């Protein structure tokens, strides 16, 4: 964590980013593992990508820098969805002690501004954040995280559920450039946490003008080949 030392941070405000992606089978969240520079602390060593806000730094700028560093994309979909300011956020002294060791600053109460980012999982996703390894975790297998980051992820998943109903085109940020109807339905099912009727889903979604059928089908599969589709953003009515 040497790249954090010597920087001028605001010890009262942080930015945490919930980066959600889809690999064609599972909805996943990107998590960072804290470096084991002080194993005697016995802290929860998995957390959301985030950091303290630097003095004179804009919130959106900080979040964009974090996500762009991880996703390898300049303009991933992202928005600020909630602030978390409970005094209990820093109730675990081991988490605070780790942060103080990393930043060389005294840490008290921290208010974090949470951002949600929807990206496509590719091999461009960086393998480290602030010298800490990052890894995709299925949302159904998230371990115990530092601070209140489990609560932040739960809130982010509820926000994605809301977005999938009000602005469903945003979900396509996570699908590959070409996808099958099954992949699309499985992603919506994992977001909404319930099974969807295949026939009704296909009738509703595939009728949208921004879902464009391709003259391409799956190859090398044991079942009947499925047709591929693509998302065409310029056909979405604002």
C-alpha cells in the first residue's frame, strides 16, 4: 500500500465502488483483498474497491478513477446511489487500525459515498487495486467484508433491481457484445432474484427495437443452437 503513503486525504470521507459484472453465467461483484502487511491485526481482508477522498478531489472524479483503473474502460456506466454514515461503520478497531497503517493518518468516523458501476467482464479487468489483488465473486458467495461493505453491496443489488425495471437497457452494459436470449434472461433473473417465465420474457424483451437479432447462432453446443442478439443503444428512446 506504499502508493497511499504521503498523500493528503480527508480522513472523514471515502468513496466505495460496487462494480457488478456478468460472465455469461453468474452475476458477480469485484472485491479487493487487503495486503497482509500486518497479519497480527486479524482484520477482514476483503473489501470493496475504494479509498479515502483526497483533499480538493471531486467525488465523481474519485469514483471514475477507481472504476476506470479496475475495469480498463474510460466511460463505464456508473452513478452515485447512496451515502453511508453510521457511527458504527468504524466500530471494528482492527479495520480502522489497518486503514491508519495504510494511510498514516488518524481515522475516526468515516462517511462513505457509494457508487454503482455496471460493466462487462473481460480480460481487461485489472488484477490489482492500490497494490491489492482484486477478484470477481458471485453475489451469492460474498464473504464477510470489512467495515459495512456487505450492507453496501445489498443496497447496490436493490438499486440494480430498481434499474432493471425502470431502465432495463442499463442491464445490457453487463452482457457481452452478442448474447443469447437465455443469457439475457438468466442475468435478469439473478438481478431480480426470482425465476422468470421464459416465454413471457422473450415476448416482452425481444420485441424491443433495441434488441437486434443477428444472423448468427451458437456453435459446438450439445443442445439446439440459440440465436445471438445485440443491444443497439441508439434505438432506445430517451
